């Protein structure tokens, strides 16, 4: 009996950590050669999960956010309800409740089942090779290609992130046609921190996936105000998100106990363009903010 696509994918051996960190040509060849195989394997895996599968949809999100965003899509002049959910916690950094903490266990269970699927996933290694992280966007090599997850991923970006980003940072309009995303996992002694950096994005949305029962110490996110030299250290609560321009310098302090899991989502323009430094904040009609761009995807991910 011939092996299924899922069995074939599971039988493959991931490139070594050293090869991935050095970006050896064989690594890109591995993901490129097996792209169709992995896509078919994720479809097969999803079909095998149907009896126990979680429905990935907006019901996982905070109800106030769902209601406010739905209202704004229906009538953009009412987007004030969305603005009221955002709190500026550092200069140019806004916090909101994104996921419903009571539903995070369902989402995390789904992500654990993804790991248990044993289909090779490419970890993010633009900043660090994260051991329990995965690429989420279809433009990325070795991404999480389960069709139901991809539908949910697009909804997070297109229905929620993009119009909220345009509301807060009008200058990103036109520099938000492209998307990118990954998950990242912090734990002591292995992947514990990230040094100060900026993102290759116009806007970044960083969403915490920790359950209310999953306490951790350390792992605050530092945001640096270049104009004043001040540092603002912020800690994620379960299901909360922070949204900021990609050019804001930030870093993750070492985690000292427990674990922290996040989705990190980016928006940027065609060919990797982001707003020029000091770009003026244009006046954008509310109806323009609540539209989805139709630009084609870039063929290459930022990393």
C-alpha cells in the first residue's frame, strides 16, 4: 500500500538547526521541493480531525471587539466604538483585548494538535530560531497550511488588524496591502528573550495566547521612545494584544519562569515598502479605513 501524503510528510527529517541559522541553500530547497506535499498533508490532517476539530472563527475573539468591529464594517462612521477599546500604554503603542480569555484554551488545544500532527513547520528565524514557533502566512516557506487555520488567519488580518491600524496610524494606508505572521514561544534557558529591534513592517500586532492559569515572570516587552530616551516596560495579560508602528524599537526581556506564547502579525506595502520616516498623517475618510485592499501577494516573505 502506498503511503499517504500525510505519512510522507511525517517521514521527512527537518533541516538541522545549524543549517537553518546559516541559511544553507539546502534548507530553502527542502521547503521548496516539499511545498505541495506539505499543503496536501495539512489538508489530509485537517480532514482526519473533523470529528474533534475546533471551529476557528471570530467566536474566539473578545465579544466587545467583535461587536464593535462588526458595527464599523456595517457603518464606518461608528468606528468610535472600536477606538474606545484601545488604550495607549506607551507612546504610539496601543493595547486591546483581542481574544476571549475563556476561549484561549480551545485555541491553544488546536495549536497543540498542530504540533502533534508531526508535519514539518518552519520556525521563525529572522531574529531567532524559535523552537515552538511557526510561520503562519502562505507566502512563507513551511507555513501552517491547514485550510481552516488559513481562513481564520486572514480574518484576523483583514477584518480586524488592518482597519484598526489605519484608524490609529493613517499614514500606513497603502503600505498595508501585504501580510506576514508567525507564532513565537518563550521559555527559560532556551528561547527566553529578543534583543532590541524594529520590525520590517508598517504595523505590528503582537497577541498573547497565554491562558489565565499560565503565569510567567519576566518577559516584559520594552518599548523605547527614541525622542525622549525613555523605556516603557509592558507585560501581556491573557488574550491581550499590542499594536504599534513597525519602526518602534522594542525588545522582549528574558522570561524567568513559566512560558509565553504569542502570534505576531505584520502589515506592509508592495515590495516590502513601509511609510517613510516622518510621513505626514493624511486625512482618511472612515469608509476608506474599512476596506480590504485587492493587491496581489508578494512572492517573498520578509524572512
